[in-house]
């Protein structure tokens, strides 16, 4: 019996926040209001000293207590005190200059120093007042930095509270030193809560105004979609697994060029990260994302074009998976768990068996599943084949089936989605930042394992995933928001758009075809047919999800990648080709100066190149086939190219029917004669060869044989067994 996939609800019925998010948000508001009220009222009610007022003020607005601590300006200040305040101003100016323009902080500070020296003598009271104001602005800025680059980017929920508490304590101490003498800004003790409430009200008003605008756009989109033909679909693809042998197509010249670049990166020595983008302060500028994008792209090429090829492509994929087990890639979890879950007692480092690290476990699960679909290699099914070594005494050993079981278990959550990064909220520590994109990637991994194993877990995940998207993650205009902080109720509602939604829908197109159809139609209407995709940054400015993950530049690189993948999975091959052409122009698809024939997108990061490979190195419905078809036994048992001299020989196609082999080869570094090693032939079997130097070959006892090819341009090779007489 089929189970219908829920269709996205009408824009007129979508609330600003879903029921769970509303519940969490109201609780957060109540606790925040209580803290603000207590911080402002308790010193007044209990008649506590001004130092306590300064401390409470600093809890409401970070650093505001330093304004309260400003001493009376009509007093005489010791020179050392004035100089101390001048140093604070100088340091703030230097840091601001360095942040605004690299290597200019010291220059700006040098220009300001003489002015401050004169002010110390001429207007000491002004210097003292300016010092307190500068300290307040510095703490406020530090708090914003800690929130964006420590809390959100690194799941560090220690640094921000520490900044707030240290600043509040310092303001209390300064107030005490001044002897409780009221200064010119003591009104801040009541001004801070008024400002905090006022800002909160303004933010709320802005949210509701934007929600109404989104609802109008959503209704307009609904009316447009109602007139568009919608394919009739009922089942998630695991309930209706497709039969037959997946298509294997011949790669074109651009696909071979990009493949060479991606393989060259994967082939770097495992103890070196040369060629990879350096990890940055942002949450997406990390090795793990580069490696997964690289692995996905290589597997996509192998599945779509060369399932009967081992050799360098297979080794490149294995090298990527070896790097995934490098502590430099997954060791971040120890720190995120420590500072994000406040796990100060156990200090767990295991990155796999946890409910808040989908960005590693879920992504790796998809890469492993795609690797097996593309190669038939089951080595990671063996117990202990995935070993993560934290220290000589602490090892975490898993295999692919166990890892997949953990991913499935983690989807059994309140929202049907699970977090990327932890939040120290609630018992059991299951809350965090939930990204629909990461969950779409993970659902695709489960579906691919289902196709390989004949199981049906993804169908249930798809239903719960759809309900969660509809209830909590879909804005009134129908776009999917980037993330929600569960347990707190905060929503990154501003970070969304057609390209962001397309990035989510592309990975679950066969699981949630209605979502994919809607995402494609809106992308087509608002970004493609309007030619907006030809404008630089028109997609990448929507959200961090579709900005370049490696550089965080607002280019169209990730948007092109998402749109191409969605186009492929919707059968829109013409649009995929058009997007590829636009990407080659915008992102400067150029040949490497040192290696002829190797091309990459020069203005895109390695991650973006990998994702462009995922979207552009495959064929129509390749990911759908991976997620719905068992790898054909003839691919795994038939003759294949076991090794060859790469990049002298490039393989555009290699497929077996279980008995013979068809391959298309190109010269990679100019014409020449090259030897290929074949395996999985019938032991002692005789084969006719077309397109090689030898017209016939006989396999050895192990089923291997060599052939020689003369390559000048495209060469088709056909291998057929000699019929028994």
C-alpha cells in the first residue's frame, strides 16, 4: 500500500514560527525577560550598592555596566588613570583599523597616538569618558564576534558568557573604586533594559512585516504553481525501487577536464593539505566539507560513466575516505562537545555515535554509500574498517552499516531532523542548530544504503522530514530557512531564497518529488528564465548555504552547483548544460598553467569545485538511480579496467554487461601507445578485442590480462568473449 508524501501547505496557512519553535521561543523570551528584570530591579529593591547596579546593567547589554561606571567628570584624575583610559582608546582604534583593513591597524594606531597624548594633558576628563565609551563598544563588538564566530561557527557557548560576566564584574569593580560616586551615565541602569526591550520589539515588528511580505509572495507563487503541470507522484522512491540497469553515458571534454583537477587534489600525499583550502573562522570553511564534496563528485563520475573502472579513480576515492579519518578533519568535535554541550566531566571525543554532529556522520554516510554504488567496493562493511584514533588509548571503531544505523536512529527526533552543532540546552543534550540542507544530505545517504541493502528506512525518514520542513522550516513564501536553534526557538529566517531551497531539494528529489518539483519551478521562474543567474552573486547572496563555502564569497558557485544537481534530478538536462556554460564563464573555468588538460573553476573554492562536480559530472537522474537501484551484479562481476597510466589515458566511459567490456578512452597528455591492465575476466578465457593493438587476448589463471591501445583522439574499445565451440 502506498503512502502519500504530504504536499507543502498553502502560504496563507504558514505561521511566523512553527509550534515547536514557538514553544521554545516563548520560553527563551520568558527566561530572558526574567533575567533582565532581576538584573535591573534586585539592586534597587534590596538597596544594594552602585557596584551591583553596574553589574546588573552589564548582564542586560554586554559592556553597558562600563558606561554606568564612568566617574564624575568634574573630579581631578591622576595622570596614570587618564593614561590607562587613553591606552584603552588606542587599543580599540588599532583593533578596529585592523579589522577594517588588514595590516593597517598599527598605522592607524600610530596616527591616533599623538592626538591621545595631547588629549591626556589638555582634556583628561574627555579621555576618561571616551575610554569608558570605547570599552563599552569594544565589549559589545567582542560579544557580537563571540556570538557569530564562536557560538554559531564553533558551538562555543563559553566565550560569550565569559565576556559578558568579565565585563560586568569589571564594571562593578570600577564603580566600587570610584566610591559609589554617581557619574554622568548612571541612568544606564534603567536605560539598558528599556533599550533591550525596545530593540526586541523593533526586531519583532520587523519579523512580522517581513512575514506578511513573504505571505504575499507565497500566495503569488501558489497561484503560479497551480497553473503549472505537476507530475503525479505518490510514493517516496524506496517504496517503488526502480528496476533495470542504470544508464552509463560517455563523459564530455569538460567533465574529463574537471575530473582531472579533482583527482589531482585527492592524490596529494596524505600527510599534506596542499591544494586544499585552508580552514577558516567560518563554520563552512572546514576540511570535512571539502573532502565530502570531493568524494561525492568522484563517485558521481564513476557511477554515471565508469562503473567498470578501478585504478586511479578508485584510489583517489579511497584517499579521500582515508583523509576523512584524519584527526585534523574530525577532531573539532571534541571542542564543540566540550564547549557546546558543556561536557566538562566526560569530555567525549567520539564524532560518530552522537546526536548533534550530522555535519560529519551524515555527510560521511552519503560519501560511503555513493562510493559503494560507484565501485562495488564493500571494504567498509567490515567491522572496525572505519577507525578514528583520538589518542593511543582512545580509538573509535565503526563500519559503514553501524554508522548508517546511527544516522537512522538520530532522525528519530521531535522535528524529524537532527542537529549539526550542539547547544547546552535540555537534558540528554539533543538540541542544537538544525540545518535542513545537512539533513537532506543525510537522508540521501540512508536512501542510497537502502538501495544497496534492500531496506526501506528512507521512506519513513522522508515522511517525518517533510512534516518537519512544513511545520518548522518553511517560510510563508515557501522557501526553506537555513537553520533553527532548537531548544531556544531562534530561526535564521532571513537566510533563504530559491537557490537555498533548491540546494535542499536536490538531495531529496527522489524522496520528496513534490518538494523538488516546487523548488525547480520557483527557481526556473525567478532565477533562470529571468536571466538573474547570469548576474554575479545573484544566488550566493541569499544565505551562507549558497555562498562559496570555502571563501564565503557571495558568488554563484554553490548556487550553480545546487541548480545543476536539481536540474539533473528533475530531468532538465538542457538547463543543466546552460548552467554549466554560465558557470564556466562566471567562475573562469580555465586550464592549469602547469598541467595541460587539467581545468578548474579558478574563482571558486575547492569545495565549490567539488559541488560543481557533483552537479556537473553526472547525468540525468544519476543521484536518483543511486538512491533507488541496486548496483547491477554485472558491474561488479564483469570485466573491468583495473589499472592504467593516468593522466596519460583518460576514461570517458567503462561499463560491463557481465561478460564483455565497452570503454571510451582519450589521450590525456598527447598521443601515444599505452598498456591497460584488465581484471575479472574468465580465467584462461579468450576474448576478441576491437580498438586495441591486439585483436585477441587470453586471460591468465587469475582472470587478468593486458592490452595495448594507440591513442591519438577518441578511441572506443570493445571486449567480447570468444564463444565456446
